[in-house]
C-alpha cells in the first residue's frame, strides 16, 4: 500500500525561505573598489583614480602628498626672496702655492645679498650679489659676483652665474634668455626633498654612478646655534652633492634659511673651499599697499 506524503509544517517553510534568502544575498558579487559610491554630496573624498588626484601627483611627482598652495608668491619659497636679505659665510680656502710648492691656506668670508626680486607669472627671480662658489680656486677674499636664484611655481630652484656686464633688462623683456636660465644644467633641486633624488641634465640623470648631477645625499634634523640673526632652533637640513671625476661640491640647505654650509674639493691640484653660515639677516617684506577706502 502506497504511503501518504506528509505536508511540511509552516515553521519548516519559513526556515527554508530564510536560508534561501541568505544564499541569494551572499551570491551577489561585491562592488568593485574602482567604482566607489559617494553617499552624500557633502562627502569630500578624492580617490586614487580621480582626475584631481592624478593632476596633483604629476605636479609633485617627488612627494607623497600634493604641494601646499600658498596665495602669497613670496611666502612659499625655499630661499628667502626679499630684497635686502643677506647671509655671511666664514671659513677657509686652501691652494697649492707655486713658489713654495706647499699648501697654503687663508681665512675668508663671503657675503650673499638679495639685491632685487623680479616676479614672473610662472617663477620668481632673485638677483644676488655674492655666492659661496665665488671662492672656489681663490687664494683669499674675492669680490662678490652676480648670480641668479630662480624658483618656479613647481618649486624648481635654478642657480645661474652671470658675467659682470650682464644686461639685467633682459630679465624683464627677453623670453629667450630666460629659457636658457631655466635649462636642466642649471637645476639645483626641486622640493619637497628626500634622500636619493637627483637633479640636472636629463642625459646625466641616466648615469649609473650618480655623477654630474645634484644628488640629495642625506637628510637630518640639526640644532642651529651661534648664527647671528637666527635664534637657536632645530631645522631640517638636506645635504646636496655634485660629484665629477675632477672635483666634488657639497651644500647643506634648509627651508626658509638657504645654504647652511658649502664645501668644494678638487681631486688633483690642491683647491679646497670650506664655508659655514655665521650670520643670517632676513629682510622684512615691504608693507602691503592700503586698499581703497569704503
């Protein structure tokens, strides 16, 4: 005799429905990470694949975060670019005396002064009188030579030496001459800085020996003391090195101050320069022009 099929109880039906619903939920594929959803219009979130983030990354390719944008063109510079600012360096130069055929040494000083600042849409030019490099191959104190420090809106810093008879009117009018001043050969560095970064001519940057270009060799926090005009303070200091077969140059630089120390060493004929910053006097920016009366 055929047995009669028993109908399931209502509670069993409810349990089975719950299990099927859970299976259906778990089988839904997760939302891909590259397609995020912003739930509220007030959520100000920038994702790695957004155009805004990519644009920031291109303009600060050597930094882990976008460069700070400051509306004041003179307050966001690595070097103080206010006319009248000056630095005093003291140290020694060493050379080979041809008469005695022995090494000779002299104590020296060099003063670096911001003489004038020229603002352009994409960069700022500081005309300097004097620079530590003036004392390379010197046998004593030398007169200050003209130099240019140029910083672009992308925080690239260029250093250019000038002939004594340079026509400064070209800086205001001649765009072609400005292009030469901003060549890779004259690129000193681009900040923010971190050890291992290299700057200079693109061809030299491809070398495996890190020569013929500026290299950020070290970074450390130093206590700056006994510098007249600068209260004792801790500062971030970066060591820049430029090495070639015949010689090498080293500079310690610090944001907001500039060059802390300078050394030059020739590998053949004796020629050495060793300088340290002993005075720093930043000039006060001119007062802002009064606005229109209401």
